[in-house]
């Protein structure tokens, strides 16, 4: 039985990442209106969310820009059109998929970009490429995470080997990604244990991105935070690929740090619904 | 971190209770067709479910029989019309609410009834009445559970006092009922710990009935079973009051005892959907 303390106090190292546009974009091919994106940005600021992921930095050579909304490509100028100079506490993230991103050219120097965090998404079989992307992004001045997908299909020894490679890069956060929503909480605890061991060895943080195929995305996220995982992904209305993700509304309601506040999110959604506009999916 | 063993092996003391008609009946005022109830009965048998709760034994003095379907009252003859002599491994349960049940008259001797298990539902402030109902049902020959509702609103010391009273009755199972779906898994662990201590003291079993208001009904149920709780409630399609219950489909997929089988449930639902009939809500 865990400490009673843990549900009353909070850990200041926790970070909340809104992945609505990125994982939700996989549902609607990234066709979000600017009005929606702006509302989401403002809601995240009011809710105390730490990072907002705007979408993918997908290669325009590999994907037809006419077949997807702009957030599949996340041009810096499109982000700036929403956030201006982003003089807020909310940081901006994008995802760069191994093998689907022209990162040498499309990711510019941090000093010139509104983006703060590059999330490098990889499977276990492309870890060396991920390491290269991480080095590149870190050199340009970004915070970097490495999001290891399809973790429920991984052998623990392969995972350990991967973490030992990625741990040696300048990555900041090692992310558990339960792509199929296949893990039960006690399996999350075991996977987190492996991640946390390598994070301790190399001085990194650990994050979790959960899917809801077994109605466990929120449960697995709060299991992970109890185990020592600090970076937590959510999406509004749980919007995301397949069965969706951890619902941000549940996550914000759970966290005890007074900086997080779920009420503005609900109010914004109700206001928008009341005037017939888009809502945040609640 | 829990033992790896626990997700591979199983505990033969686990019992699965289908509460679809009873908690689901709170959604549709118990207006299920006989065809649906018969299909549910057959699906439960094929799925290896241990108990099927048919509804409430509500007082016909207090509730108008014209305003509810028959499963609010669960006359023995209505149950017999579905199950005959019930020569199966599936046992039959009904719920009797403290203060809403004419249990002296409406619950007959077990030897004359198709019902196996009386589930006495109570709040903490009606524990002495619950104890009286338990004594009555046990004397008539039934298995009996005591389902303590609204547990998230209870003080731990009141709960302990209640369990010390109920523990002295001939009750078989002490049930945690998270009526508002308000508990997080680590709170379930703490509540289960209190229940399990009294269960050990008095030689009882412990069960859990979860609600899904925070998408934690399934997570809380598997947390409880990991903590040593044996009796697990589910409903098909999670149908139940408010946000619903623990989805039986998820629960059957989780349990490792080969007697449980989720496939017939899905097949039955697909067959019925295909011919335009009612389905089990999947």
C-alpha cells in the first residue's frame, strides 16, 4: 500500500504535456481550425499545462501538404501565427518521427524558433537514428525527449539496451509510449522501473504517453506518476489515435500542484459549446 | 512493484458477478426484454461468470409495479421463467436495499427459490438494519453479501466500526461499493486493506463494485484483485448508473483462470447485432 501522503502532496518535478493537436491530429488528419488551436493554447495557459505539442514536423517530401492540415508539418511561422512570441509559461513542443522527418533542414536553430521541445518518436529498431536526431536537436539548442513507441511489444532486454544507448545522448526525457494501450498498471510499474533505472544512471527524466484501449490510459498515467515518472501526456477529451489517450480533464483533476487548474478548461468548453463553436472535446 | 507472477497465474478464489440487469436497470428503469435477459444468462454461462444479478427485490408497497420493469422486483417466478431450475454453474443473485425491501415476506426460503445469493445494500448509517437483513437471509439458507455503498464519503473509523458489526453476522462477502466512482487506485488499496483486515478477523471474503466516473472502474477493480479482493462486479458494456461500472469485457479479458472466456460474449453480441436484435451493449 502506498503512502497516504502521495495523494495529498505533490511533486514539483511533474510536467504536463498537452498532445491534443499531435495525437488528436491522427484522428482528423490535422485539420484543426486556427480558432480551435488558439482556444486550446489559451486554455492550456490558464490550466497551468507545461507544454503544448502542436503536431509533427513531418517531411514535406514524404507527405503531401494538400492531404493534411498544417499541424502535420508545424512550420515555425504557423506556430508563430498562434503564439506570437509566446511570452507565457507554456512551452511549445513538436514531434519528429524517425524516418519521416527532414530534421536537418526543417528543424532550425532554437534561437530562431518558437519551439522549445523536440519529441523524437522511435521504435526499438530505429534507436541509432533516434540518437542522431536527438544529438542534432540538442545541438540546435532544444530540449529533447525520446519517445519509445509500442513498448508493450518490446523485450525487456532490448528495451534496456535501447535505454543504455539513448541515455548517453543529450536527451532530457525518456518516454514510455504504450501505443496499443495494452499495458496493465502493474506492467506499467515494471516498465517504469526499467526506465527509471536508466534515467537515474544518466541523469534523465521519465515520461509516459498512454492509450485508452482498455480504459487504462488515466489509470496507467497515475500509476506511473506514483512510481516516479514526472512527464505526463494528456489530450482533451482523450482525443487521440485509436481509443485515444489519457484525458487531460482527469489528469488535471488528479494533480495536487496548485499551478494546475481544470476549471478554466471546462468553462472554456462550455462557453464555446454554448455559442455553437468548436469545443475542446469535453 | 508487484510480483511478475500475478499477471500470469490466477487465484482460484476469484468470483465474477454480472450486475448488468441490476445496475444497468437503474439506467432504463429495468425495462429489459425477456429475450435480452435470456441471452445475457446464456452468455454468462458460456463466459464462465460465477453469479448473475437479476435486479432488486424492491418493495411493491414502496414502488409502483407499473412504473418499472419486472427486474426491479425480481419475483421468483420471473427468474424461473428465464432460468428454469438453473442446472448450471451460474448462480443467481438479487439485491435487497435496506429500507426499500419487504425482506421478511418477499424473500422466501432458499429451498423454494431459484436465487442463491442475497446482496444486502446499505449505507453506513443503516448498518444495524443491514445486519438484521443478513441474519434473515442467512437463516433462510442463502449466501449473503453486504454491499457498503458510498464508501468514498466514509470516515475510516466509521467504516471500521461498521465492518466490526457486519463481520459478526453470518454474511459471506463484504463489498466495497465506490458509488460515485471517486476513488483513485491507491485509495482503493487503502480501503481494501481495511476490509481485508476485518475479513481475516471474521473469516469473510471481500468484493468490489466500482463506478467509472473517472474512467477508473476497471483499474480500481484490478487494483483490488491485486490487493486480495476476490469478488469482482462487472456489467456488459459497463452499463450502470451514472458513468457506469467496470466493463465485463475488460474484466474477463484480464482474468487468467481458464474458466473465464470473453470470446462467447463478443460472438453473441456480434450475432445479435448482425440480425438486428438487442446486443449485450458491446
